[in-house]
C-alpha cells in the first residue's frame, strides 16, 4: 500500500511542482553554468546501490548562494521524486547513505540490518531531530523501522512540508518544543 501511495504521490508532486523544478534548474544552469542536477550513488533497500538525484548546491567545495536557499528550504531534495517514482525511495524513511558514510558511521554490521530492510526516504525522523549525531540518527531510524505506520508517515510528512516555508531549524524546534 505504501509503495503505491509513494508512486502516485510522486507522480502528482512532479506534475504540480514542475514549474518550481524547471525554474530552479534554469536558475542553477544560468548562475553556475553547470548541470543543475547532482547525481550520487547511495545505498538503498537491502543495501542495493542506486543513483540519487538532487539539485546542485555546491561548486568547488563551497555552497553557492542559490544552494544556500535550496538547502534551507529543502528544494534541493525535490529531484528525488524521480527516485520515488522509480521505486528506489519512499517519501518517508531513513535517509539513503553513501557507502563511505555507512563505513564512517560503523553501520555496516548485522546489528544495523533493520535499517536496510526499508526503502530509504526523502525525509525521516532523524532529519527532524534537533541534533545530528550518529547515535541519535540510529535511535530515530530504528524507532521508525520498528513503528512505521501510515499515521507516523503522515506526521513526519506534515512536519516536513513546513520546511520550505519556515526552514528546517524552525520545524525541528517546533517538533521538540523549543
């Protein structure tokens, strides 16, 4: 059921958000003279690699002015709707990591296998946590894996939908009562 909702939702979102996607891509292309998309290999469900798509936000190791706005609003993540449409990702779930991130975090042991049993998401509980730390991320990812439901997905999605309007930090503060 969730996979079907993800595919239908991503198709509708791509149609509705096409003007935003097009204008953003055009702005990046004009301002940076580079392809507006940043592909990167990530690890998905059952530890299968796939290519994730994001809007380019960095040049020469530095965040661009457009990239700063895209990151603060979460618009840089919108091309991942294509990954959802292709069945590689979900709207909600643990974020897909790079192979080097998995090694760096030490999450390549069987202890963390539960995390790899789900399709990764554009947003997860860990991204809405007030602190970015590997233990906190694992706590929220594990909580999600063990308690996933359409209601929990809906709550996470509603919180995430406010990000483009008020920014990631304000949403995190609201969720955690700050």
